[in-house]
C-alpha cells in the first residue's frame, strides 16, 4: 500500500468533504463544481460550496418566496427569479447570521463578505455564460471594499 504525503491526504480529505457538502446543495449546483474543478483547488471548491450553501439557506429562511421550499426544490430557474435587491439583502445578511451547520452566530468582516460574494458571483457567471439563466443580478451589486 502506497503512503500518501501530507498534501495528498489533505486533498483527499477536502474532496470527500466537498462531496458531503454537495449533498446539502440543490442538485443543479454539482454542475458548477464539476466545471471549476480543473482551475481551482479542492479547498477553494469546498469553501465556495459552504458559501453557496449559506446563500441557499438565506433564501429558505429570509426570502418569503421560498419559505415553504426545501433545498431539493430549487432548480437553476431560481437564479433568474432573484433581483439585485435580493443579492443586496444577502450581502447584508452575511454580516451576522445563524449558521445552519452548527446553529452558532456567524459574523463576517469585509474579507469574509468579499469571499462569499465572489463565490456567488462565480456561481451566477457559470450559469449565465452557459445560457441556463437570462439575468445576472450579482453583477449589479457592488463588491465589498477591502
């Protein structure tokens, strides 16, 4: 049996963790993570998956249009239903929110806000470039300044 280096083992662990997180996201999100795999690290994909999951939990808990939905109910069409004001509300929500994973209060400074918004921007760009959605409201929202 061949032993793995520390970095190889970390890569394996992060890939397994990413697969676990993907099970908690809407089914269509897997396409995005498969597409960014060649140009991103496992750690980046894992962190983006956490960030995208926060976005969908925000929609379920804070947006009245999705109150009676579940994560599996979301299709790519939901991205077209949102407007810039929804994205701005999400950005404000990120400053202080209850984590769905461990029910702890989470806070984000400018750096955390920027990473989460970058993840969402990349997510939207993927579906927009592939013409699966017609709008990209994330582009209309200013990114946090560092």
